[in-house]
């Protein structure tokens, strides 16, 4: 009996201990949902829509593997990643891709264009055959005389092929006789997909003469035939960011700036605006993502030593920065970015062109862009043509910077910028800006003679900027 009782007591202790253990497990084990991970979102095996391209912004320091994993989980495919700025390019046919990865992290210009008709499309002029020049047409270049480019050449200042200007545009006709010796195919690339494609057939122009026109203003050869650029011995890189429909998507621009930084280009010229908006005067869905991506790329390239020049756009908009929280105010990208030299356009009378955007604190300098029946003559595929716009004004400034970089090879980007803005033809605000002569001011200029919203520091001046008597050689 004693053995039986002791065995029962032992069994009872075992049962009690086991029950206590089970109770403890029940009390202290978290619910199953907190220890078993949520299943990953399922992606459609056969998506119904066409793939769209997205720009995706990650926290700085995100590794390529982390970025790719997050994009994959959102049912996308990473096609490019720039770890220096933590910006990716992705494609996805999943309609909810942006929502899955986060609407504050991704944006698709293609999707925005599909949702909203109109807008975008910078250069709708198509390629046409032009008769090649057999005579000297520099006498028609009123714009070069306005900025004293011809006098700078007569003084022996012509640029240097050690200086490269990255022309972010629609491609450059490298077979044009005025540009054949300037375009460097080894530094050129097509960035339309957000990933550089170095094949010549990719970066050459297909539908728009715009990039070739811009290139001629900067560096057309001084060969006695056709026209002559501001800095005729400068080297050019054709960086294609404007597609056949005239759009410059955010991922294309990011790729272009990062390509310029990768190849240590001292100057870039951006005669375009980022699509799908020419400018934003109100809160736009995705604008913060685009601004962040472009800003990171521009700042990264600037940190590598690149000076960025951008056209002010042809929206006749006041881009003056406003205080945070204000309900009014417009911005354009890349023109409104603080690290960019933004250029307004003037007509043959040195008056702000009616189409040119403006703004105190945004416009750095002015340059000829033309207006009415006096536009800027430059190169286009198969010939020459006149065009008007801030797109034409900006490359005059890029050309002067190229002259400065050649004359002062050891100068810092900030020093070159200071020389550019300190040696201009100052232009005061006009007393009357009633272009239509209807008794109403078409725009309002603020500031003073040395610095104002129409002309910034004034009309760029090639001769004054490189005048050896002004400062010692760096």
C-alpha cells in the first residue's frame, strides 16, 4: 500500500507540473498571428496592363539588395539603382504597385499622362530636311553679338576640348559638319529608360532637332561656314533625356545627371522641364517624390564638381519662392532647384521675352532667347534653323561657363559661378512691361538693377567673364 500511495503521489505531481507548464505556455506565448509572418502580397501571374516605369525614392543608405527586395515584394522589377542617392527605376504591370511600395516613395510619369490628357511635350517640331550652309552665316547671329561672344573669340578665347558640356536633351546630330568634331561618342548615352544606353543609334536624335540646336549654340565650329558657337572648341556629350513625344521623365533626368557625375563633366545644360508638368502652381500628386529624386541627383553631381545650367521654361510664370505653407507660388524642375543656374530669355532689345518665366531668387542670369520674328539661329540635323525659347538662352550660359572652365582649369565650380554672375551686363527692371499695349502689366519685376526677378544678375557676357585684366589666372 505504501508503494502504491507513493506512486500515486508521484503521478499526481507529474500531472500537476505538466498542467502548470501548459498553463504557463498558454499565458505567456504570444498569439499565433504575431509569430507567423504575414504572407507576402501575391502578384498576378499574368498582369492585364502594360508595364509602367516608376521612379522610386528610398531612405539614403538603402543597399541595392534592400531596394530590389522591396520592389519585388510590391510586384515590380528593378531596372536601375543609383546607390549614391538611393533612387531606383522600376517597372511594373501591377496597377497597385505604387500603393504597395508607398505613394510617398514612387511615381510614374507614364501613368500620370495616361490618367490626365494634355500637358508635357516640350519640343513638337519634327525633323525636316534643311539645306546645308555653304556660306558664313555668323552675320545672322545677333545673339552672339549681344553677349560679346565674337569679341571673346577675337581675343583668342575659344574653349578647350578638355572641357565637356553634357547636353541633356533630345540627342545631337554628330554628323553635322559644325558639330562632328565636338560630340564625344564615348561620353554620350541614351537615358530615356533611366538606364544609360551608350549605343550611338540610341542617343542620336530621332524626332526632335532641339538637342542639336542647343548644341550648336554652345560649340558649333568656327570654320567659316554656317554658324559659330560660344565656345567652338568645347567637347559635347549627347545625353538623351527627351523622347520622341517631347517628354523628359524624372527617371531620364536622374540618369542624365548621374551619367554626367560619373564622367566628371564640369557643366550640364538642361533646356527642358520634368514631365508630366511644365510647372506646378499647386500641390500635385507625386511632385514631392519627383522633386526629391531630381534634387538628389542634381546635388550629387554638383558635389562631384558639376555646374548645372537650366532654362527657366516658357510658361511666363513667376517662380519666386514663397514661404512654407503659402497657398500661392509656382515651381519648375529643374529650374527651381537652388543649386542650378537658371536662365531667363530676352529678345533682341534686351527685354525679357514674353514667354520667359522669371522670379526673384530663381533667375541667375539672362541670355538671348529671341522673340517675334527674331529667334536664335543654330544647327539642326541636315542644316540650320531659328528657334525661340529659354531653351536657346540656357546654352549661351553653358558656353560662357565652358570658356571660363577652359581659361581657369583649376577654379572651383563656385568660383566659376561667381565669375559668371559678377561679370554681366546689368539690366534693371523695365519701367513698363505692357507687351500687349493694353494698359495691363504682363509681369511684375522685383529687385534692383544689379539683381532682379527678370534678369537675375544681368545679361551674360562672354568677353567680360574671361577678361584677363579683371582677375589673375587661377
